C-alpha cells in the first residue's frame, strides 16, 4: 500500500487504547535511509533550540511505533525498540558447517 506523504499532515493520531495523541504537524525524514523517522504533534516552528528539543522529546512519536494509517493513525502506546537493519551476507559452505566430524 502506498500513501502520499501530504495526506498524513493534519491526521488525528490515536494510541491502541483509543487515547488521542494529537494531529500530525511535521514529519521528519531520514534522507540517507529514505525512511520516515518521527511524527510531531506540534509545529517545529520555534524560536529556540531548547523549544525544538522539547517538542521532539515530549510531543513526537517515532514512526516505528506506527501500527496503521488510513483515516487516522494508530500508534503503539509504548516505545518499540529500535532495531538496526543489517545486510545479511550469503551463507558460505564453511559457515553452514556446525559439527566437525572426527574418527576415533
């Protein structure tokens, strides 16, 4: 399923227990990875860095916590642990051997 990013702005955000979290104001994108990182429920147009940090720590939701997006956004109520993506290397013959055979 695909969705235009502009459709997310202004959407209501609820947690799994139907608690209202706010509306989507800003979305932070990691351009290197091409992934959505964070949804903020307050605008990031602030005058000081401390205000921005406060919004990012208190009024934002990591996108990895998003469970569903349709007419509203459903997020998990607890933080989902971050899992670093790693590229799996193809298995070689030597890495597939688990036991070493020896004669007695």
